[in-house]
DNA sequence: TAAAATTATTTACCTAGGTAAATAATTAAC
DNA sequence: GTTAATTATTTACCTAGGTAAATAATTTTA
C-alpha cells in the first residue's frame, strides 16, 4: 500500500474541490473559507470568535484575518461583548438575505464533486475519514 | 446526507495530517510541500519544473516559489536546459544522502495517520477518493 | 525567414493555513 | 484588594495555494 500516493491523492482532490468552490462563490464575492464562516454563523447564531475557530478547528489568527475581510466587505459585524476581550460576530442583513442563494450554489458544487459516489459510498467515506487521526502522546 | 459536514471533515483531517508532517519534517528543516517535491525528484530523476507541477497538479508559480527556497537551503539545483526556457531540477548530494532517513520518518507519520484503517479500508478510501472529481463542461 | 503563436518560468498580488509573541481584560490566588 | 495567571484577540512573520500578466525562448505560419 503506497500511503504517500493515497495522501497525495487526498490533497489533490481537496484542492480541486476548493478551486471549484471558489469559482462558484466568485459570483457572490466570497472565498471558500469565508463561506465556511458564514455557514457556521448561520447555523449557530451570534457567537464569539473563539467559538468559531474552535468549531472550525483552525487557529485564532486565521479567523481574525478572515473576519476582518468579511467585515470590510459587509458580511459580518464584530461587536465587543460584556467580556470586553471577546468579539461577538453577527451576520449582516445582506448576509442573511443572500444566504439561501449562496447555499444553493454551494450545495450544487458539493454534489457535483461527490456525484460519482452512491449514498452508501458517501457514508463509507465519512466513516473512513472519521477514523483518520494523529494520536500523540504528551 | 450532509455534504458540507463531509467536506469540512475532509478538510480538517488534511490539515491535521499536514501539521503533523510539518512537525516530523522540522528536524530536517523541511516543510511538507518541499518534501513532496523532494519525493517526486527522487522517484523521477532530473526533471523540468513543468514536469514537477504537472505531476503534482499544482500551478507553476507554486513550484517556482518552493524550489527557490529549496535551492537556497541546499536541497536542489536548477540548471538551465538545452531549451533555455526550462530549468532542470536535480537533487543535491545532501538531499540524496539524507533521503532514506527522511522517508522513514515520513512513512511513520503517514502510517500513524492511517493507523485506524485496515488494509482493506485504505484501499476502499483510495478507491473512493479516485471517484471524486469536478466534471466541467467547457 | 520575419512575424505570430506558443511555451517555460517568473513576478506581483490575492486567500488560507500555521506559530510565536504582544496586548488587554478577566479570573484566581495570596 | 493587589498580584499572578489565564484568556481572547491581534500582530508579525512564515509556508502553500491560486490567478493574471510579464518576459524570454522556441515553434509555427504565412
């Protein structure tokens, strides 16, 4: 079993999907990582930046950067909370009203990417992905 | 079937692996994308930059950037070919002599990441990944 | 064979991810 | 209640990916 080949394939397919998603999102002036945050906020309501990066499992600076851009472009607002260290992120009216159109386009791209898999195969893929991990002893 | 969840999981697991691989490669002063090029050159011998980016399925500027760094750090040389537009990339002595040690460490990290999958599951995963694609009509 | 098209690489500029360290606010400890 | 530790966010700096356009060399074509 050539694990390097498997992981290279894994990497390539992700890039392929993200590039395609960027093309889809371009009509809305969004990038795939911005969409991920928009999606999270739509599901979870007004949450702090920490809640966002913990949920998305990326580092805090990544979220700060992307949110600053999204705020400039009118997708979100970042209000200071009662705990003055934290920023509570809310979607703008525009973000909420455009959301249904965006998610429809995204779902279509996702389904296009997964098209060759049966329902069962998608479940199998998810099951296998869940098993991937690094167990570090520390 | 929540395709967004599936793709988010996919993305997260890749980052998890790459971060771990970077930690592994840190002892050699390498990053995962540099390793990928080193691996390709070791397999394929002296090839042009175009051959590298076509094989790895990334864009040309990505390869230029990484190779410039790798040249500065003594992993590769880039010689001008008989076609003076092209650069033929060769591994340095150091790269060749350190390679066995590096690939051993990389394989170990790869296997750690895939550890929870049986031999059959790895094959299934590969088979499913191969089916992922974007069919664009143009 | 001179002009036009193509090809290989690079440059400039963008998003997306990471770590380390700084800052400011809050909580815990003494 | 002041000091120390922790927490949320940001800043600075790095790799890794993308597109668009520039440059230089080679091929094609008229």
